[in-house]
C-alpha cells in the first residue's frame, strides 16, 4: 500500500538511493517503480555499480522534467548504432531530436495531425473498422489484443502511407515491434553489458537493416506513383526532394518512429478499454443505452470532448488506469538538483504516467475503474499525462482520440464482448508500452445488453480492482 502523501513528500537525511540491479527495472518496470516509491517517496534512484536510474513520481517533478526541454532532453533510443548504419538512421526521428532541430522537424510532420485535418480520416477509420467486424462471427472467441493491433496497423498505414501501399506498410509494422523491443532491452543493458549483450546487439543491427530496406522500398514506390499522394510519407518526400528540409536519415527515422508510436499506443488503448468495459457491467450498460439511442452516430460528434460525454469519460479513465505508455525518460544536459538528489550531466531520469495516474492523493481509489470521477476532477497536464506533457506533448494526440472515439462505438453497437472465463490477463511493460502479453481473449455475441464480469487470472489483479464475479458471490452465499 502506498504511503500517505504527507509522508512521501518529506525528504529524509539519507539520499533516496537503492543499491540493486538495473535488470530488475527492465524485467518489471511497474513492480520496480512501486517498490522504489514505497521505499523512498517521490524521488528515487536505483544504482548498480557506477550507473543509476533516477525516478520521479509526482506532478511537480513531472513539471520540472517535462517543461524544460533545454535542460531535460529526449533520450528515447540509448543505442544509436555505428555511423552510416541502418540503426543510426532509424533512430533519427522526432523522439531522438532536441532543441531547434526538434522544433523544425515537428513543424514539417505536423500537417496530417492538426485538428483541421482530422475529419479527412474519419471515413477511412470507419471503413477499416467495419471490414474487421465483417469477419467476426457470433459465438467465436477472438484475441482482441491481436485484432486491435492489426486494425491499428491498417489505420496508421493508410494515414501515413496511403491505402494503395497497405501490404508493405503492414510488413513494416510487423517488423517495427521486435526492433523497438530489442532497442529498449539493450538500452539499459548497455549500461552494464552482460555476456549476451553483443549477440543481442548484432541481432538489433540485423533487425534495423531489414526494417530500413523495407522502408526504402516503400519510399521508392511512393516516389514512383503516377499521382502525388496526400499521405504523410508523400509530404515528407516532397519536402526532402524540393527543399532539403528533411534529410534522408530524418525521412527514414520519421517513418519508423511515427508509425511505431501511433499503432502501438492506439492498439493497446483499444484493447485495454474493451477489456475494462467487458469486466464492468455497471459502466458499459449506460454507455450501451446511449449507443442504442444514436448518441454517437453523428460523424465526429464523439470527438467533442467539451460535452463531457460518457464515452469521453470512459476513455479518460481507461488511459488513466492502464496507460498505453507507462513511462518515458529524459537526460539532463547540465548538472541539476532534482529533489534531494544532485544529478551529474547525462543522468537518466524516468517519469511515469502509470505511477502518477495511480496516486491516491490525485485519484481516490486509484485502482478502481470509475469513469464518473471525471465529472468532478480536472487534473493538470502534469497530473494526467497519457500523451506526455510540455513542449513534447504527443503530436498525434488529437488524431488518436478521434480514432478511439470512432472505433469503440462501431464495435460496441455491433457486438457484445465478454472476456473468456479463466483467461490469463497479464499486463507487462515492453518498450515502455503496457501490453497484454498473453492477449485478451473475448467471446463474440449479439449486442443483447447481457453484460457480465468473467473470472480471470494473471497480474491484472495487481493493476486493477476488478468487480466480483456474480456467480462466485452466489456460490459463497
């Protein structure tokens, strides 16, 4: 159980440092961060030999780290690879840029993500979702995590690369996931290399080379198209060819990072939201009644979050409780005081959406899925940050929200999803993303409104307080 806020904000005379293994964080980031916060409070360091990771767990420190992009710079990829390597080029995207370069390149890629452009994508999202649902059959079980990943890849591919290059774009999406995962596994391992570091590093360079080859194939196809495209890749190619505002390395890096970040976060958010709704009949019943009444039929109406719709509250709460991105990191460009710690230049500083979102002083009963809490709370950007905060706030946040608010009503109106009883539901952080690593098996049924919680196994019970199963309560009685 977390310490009271009054206690965790008092610095002790001893520095909040634990000597341990950095591998413990790699193996289970959430368990490690929870333990560090219980031990030390809102600032903690995990140290092994001469290397350490520094963690911040409260909104004030989030603000300090995220608002000053000159002092705390992005460090998404720790292993940039040798010069002139595919790994170096693939890691040249926005998440690895800082300062004026980041500002300039962010402007170059922002067009398709601006609010004025969002309406253009609505029909595409709806069409691809309908195609997925046409393949579902009543009575069958499907892994909703896989279904949402494939759907998110198709939607992201179309937005970024155009509908006509779907197959090669999907191949790139499938190659991106293992490449990003190995990047993050080796990023921390590089601090304290083990015997298997070099074989894994060779694997990373090989993955990068194959991924870059496929991206360049896509670029050549786009360049050779008879008619100029309106997708993001076509726009980036025009900037590259006509103005030189984007180098070849940056073009490759933008494609890899924008595609990877967009489809993985969207897929995880969709999967976790559908799981939470299926396990909380008291939440989905009123939402289902609104869907039946046609409240979300008007295109883009659900995107108007100013109305405070029930769908909006459901998504806010899902992204609070099980945020797709559970943590991220920065490095300081100069020595700095962070709480009671004095950090040397280039220290690794980790902030956590998951840990901030699960603070009881900000969100009472933080493990409970309660969308109606959003009727009375208005957290600051550094208290609620599913898309990050500050100057590096996620560029695709508005587009991600309209995607989520388009897909969910289409699914929930057409089918009732229930979790397959006794499934193992386990959330594990892979490449900063909170993934359902054993999937989300669900039964497909007619939309009859007969919602019921299913018994499940796995560590989901350490992340969420799920409602009791009705028939188990009856048996106990």
